[in-house]
C-alpha cells in the first residue's frame, strides 16, 4: 500500500490540485466527529477527535489534512522535605495556529490517493509521583509522521535523595526548591520550566510560555498553553503545572491556562492538582507535608479536512457537533456549556457517564488487587431543553490508580459527571466509579459501579464495593457492585463493577476476576463514521452483544504472579486489564481505563519498589452525549 501521508509542505486552503494531483473529497472514519463552518472564510470542515489509541481510516479521497497533536503532560515532583516543581505540558504541534514553543505555523499533510487505516497514538499523562523523586514524564502522541513529545516531570529538592533535576520534555519541568534550574522544552513544541530561586519551586513550561520562577516562599505558576480552534471552537491546550509553595508562603501557584494543575499550597490544603485530561496539562508540584506530585493530563490528536456541506443546522452550541440519521449530536469530551439557540428542544436523548475508578495496587508477590469500578451511567430517552438557556456540563475525571513505594494501596474514586439544569430538578448526575482495593482484606470503594475487593481477608475474602448510581434527573441509572476478593492460597482481587454487570469475584485457577461489562450507547448515538466509546475489545473482555459504542466497563483485577498468572480482563466499555508481574515494574497503558468511556482502571501487582512509571492504573474520564431531531 502506498503511504497515506506524504509529509510534503503544502499551501493552506483548498485548491484545484494538491502537489499536482487533482483533489477529491475525503471520506474517513475514526475518533469523535465534529462538523462545522469556520465563521471567517466560511469553509466547512470535518474534524476527527481522538482522546485515546485509535485508527484514522481513509476510504477515499485526496486532499490536505490539518492536525493538532498534543502529548501527555508530565507530573509534578514528588513529596519530600522540600518543595517540587510543576510538570511540563505535553508538546504541541498544529497546522491551524502557531505551534508550541514559539514555532511558526506548520504545514498540512497530503492524503494520497491510496486509502488505508493508520494508528493514532494519544499520550498518557505522567503518573502521580508519591515517592521522594522528580516527576514522571508524559507519553508521546503520534499521528503519521508527526510526533509531539511528552511533558517533562517537575524537579525536586536536591538535598533529599532521589533524582532531583527536572526533566526535559515537550515543555520542561519546573525546578525544585534550592536554586534549581528548570528543564528545557522541545523546539517548536513547548517552553522551558521556570527556575527555583529560593525555598519554593518553579512552574512547568507550557506550549505558549515558560514556567514562572518561584518568588520567595511562593511557588511559580505554570506556563500558559496555546489556543487552537481546529475542532470548531477555541480550546486552550498544554498548560504547565504550578510549583509547590513553601509552608511559610501563601496560597497555591496556579497551573497555566490549558489544563495545568495547581501546585501544593502552603498548608497542603488543597493539595497539588492533576493536569486536565485531553488537554496535555502538566501536574502540580508536591513536596512538604507529604503532598504527592500530581499526575499530568493525557493528550489529544485531531485531524481535520474540508467537506462540501453540512447536512443540517444545529439548534444549540457546545461540544463536538455531528449529524447522523436525522439527528444532531453534541458530544462533550471535556467540560463545557450546552446552550440552546432560540426555540426550545422538545425532546432529546441524553447519555451521561462519570469517570471510572482507579485500579488497586499491591507490591507483594503473593496477592491480588481489585479493579476500579466503572463510572455510573444515566440514560434519559426524551429530555426537554428550554429555549435560550445554558446548561453547564462538567465531565468527571478518572480516579487515580493506587501508587506508593510499598505495601497495599487502594485507589481513588472517579469524579461525578453532571449536566446542570438551572431548574434543579432537571439536573442529571452520574456518580464516579469506586476505586479498587489493594491486597489487604479491605472492601472496594462504593461508587457509580463499585470497585473490586482486595485479595486477602478472612473469612470469605474482601467484599466488592456497592453501586451508588440511582435514577437522576428523570433518567435511568446504571451501575453494579464490584466483585469480592479472595483469601488464600491465591489472594486474587475482584473485578470492578460495570454499568451492565457486576464485577466477578477473584476465583482460584485459571483466572482472576474480570470487570463487569458496560452498556452500549442508544442507537441514535451510533454514527458509523465515529469511534466514540469502546468497540468492546479494549480490555479484552467479551461484550454480551456484538457491535461498538460501549461505555462504563469495570476494570479487571490484578493477580499474584506466583500463584495465578492469569489476570482479570477489563469489561467491555473501556475497562482496563489487570496486571501481575514478578519482574517488570512498568505498567502498560492497557491497565488504564479508556479515556471518554468511564471505564475502571485495572488492578495490578508489581514488585517492590515501584518504578517511576507505575501508578498509571487510572480510570477513564467520562462523557456526555445529547441527540435531538435535526
């Protein structure tokens, strides 16, 4: 097969020929679709938005495609006796605005006349740093020949062991306490982190600006990101994380615009916050008072090309808008506002999914941990929306997977997803999934769907967490309990509950507890051009019925690599696969819940001490989809 993308430098806009070859309209699938008209030149575009690993498949056509490629942000430096720098933002490259790091506008890529399917890689954010060490780097994002580099981890106090220096990345990590320099960014992708000049720490670099130096006892803010309108509305991506503030200072250093997390405040309340998922923001720096370095945000890839016309006119704004089978569909992958234009919408289908719970972890060779519960789901088949009314939407982040230098570790719950109605009775809330439990005989956390119980406990093992999702805002709620963990001899964890089925208990041989399967989005949302949700194969579990568009699957449980090497698979709907290893200390990406599905993270077992890449057993972020007659 001939290459799909040539990498030629081309002029912008549509013309009669592309590099001497007559153009023809592109037809493609993959990602979440956004169709819109650029209000300036009036050009009509279709964008394909990827928030996790996927495939951009061109079935026909020959034209230029624009792109935005943002890598995962780095995490802030970890807890120690001093203060740590903010994580650098993921590298940013774009053809529709000045690229990151002060670079110039990049050139579009030519789609050749040979159609085909090509993998899109979306970088994960750097894992939470709970050890006395610098932050973890984010992962690269890749589209065709375009690679954006993961953000660098923030530096730590040089005098307390570990590796102090901040990491080079797409944007560099901020310097840690005690006159430490920030790390450099990658040319034309991001800026350097700030420098520490005193007892606090500096901010991580952003795609649009350097991280700020600390100021006496106050941490430096993260560098700002870059605004890009490739999806049809202006969104700011790749902000750096704020540095940690000394105990004698005031407030918290803020993250840069574009999803940067805040650094630890003087009192450690609030603690450092994570970079925003799907924006590539750096995590806030941790430090004194045992504050962890916060995780970086995952990245994003967007591919855009011109289309001849739109098939309908939307009756509202907000989210990514597409048109399918007589319906207008608004998909929210990140928080925003659904605003009705003019006349009311008498009836609309609404699908709301919360963030999945993180997977439990254990550093023992003879125990297993529970998978994260899926985010709760709510389906409303006929909800009205009032004329000229704004409805704020908050998309829940996935819960942070277990992370620590030793012992058993429970994970955090996912965050609620909320569609707010100004008239409160109409508000729809989906509950975040319950975190999975480590191998300590304790139950999984309750949540929208419950987290899996940890291995161990007597008698009967540790119970799975209960489901908390109930009907909300007139819609039907979906959630199930997590599976029970088991006692010896295998000490297997239980699978996280899914929206469609409970998590399975951790049996003895041959396999540990799989996550419960999720639910399919209603037929109105199943646009065949869009790969929204999970095809039912992400975590290895079997969907009860064939087809794509699955959401809210529970995470599979981790196992003992000594007694039971067969881990629990993730539930259809984005649940992460469990993990158990007697030697490898790095968690594969597949342990995470899939972004924008509400899938739970997989439970894991790795040897002690943990590696810098462990802890990425986070749950997947949630989603809101609204469909109404065009």
